[in-house]
C-alpha cells in the first residue's frame, strides 16, 4: 500500500512534525484543522465562521488528492464552549447536509491558541467519488 502525505504552509506542521493530510490506500485522513487563512485567524469570536473556515481548510487538503466533499465519510468537531454548539452544527449542516458523514462533536478545555473556538478533523474515502464527480467545496473553501 502506498502512503501519500500533503503539507501546507501551516507553521504547526513543521514545528510538531505532522502532515496536513495522509492517504493510506482508500482512506484519507485530514489532521486537526483550525480556522486560520493565510496565517490569520478567520472569524475571531464567531464559532459559525470559524467552523466554516476550518472545514474549508480541511476540504482544501482533500483537493490535493483530487477529492471533493462527496468523499467525506467522517467529521469531528472540537469546541471550547458548549454555548457554541448551535452555531457549529449549523455550519456543519450547511456544508455536509447532502453528504451526511458520520460526525462527532466534543467539548474540550481549550486549544493552543485561546482565540480558536473550533478545530475540525475530516476523513474521506477515495472510492466514493463516482466518475465525473470532481472536487466540490463549500462557499469560502480555499483552492
């Protein structure tokens, strides 16, 4: 089995020593992803906007494997405040409603950057995109 890795410009990847996404066979796993766009926190103080930005970043990593949103089979959302549940799940539903991946939402005590309210993970399956079903991303996804 071939293992492929994708790196991005995220400084944490180099500091910690990890890849943004790893493909092993038909599985593609995207590491925990925060809502930073070009090194700047997107949606500071807004859990809805942070969720959209974090998932857009994750889906951008999937594009490197020529995968789109329809390949997503699992999502995980980590949030720092239970008060943000409604906004986070609203963003998730807007992005993934037609796909319906397995999903987990967990409240955690915090992240390395205290301004971050949401971190997400995505898992995809390479065999799920039918021919002609190229990458599709939600509004705001990075290319």
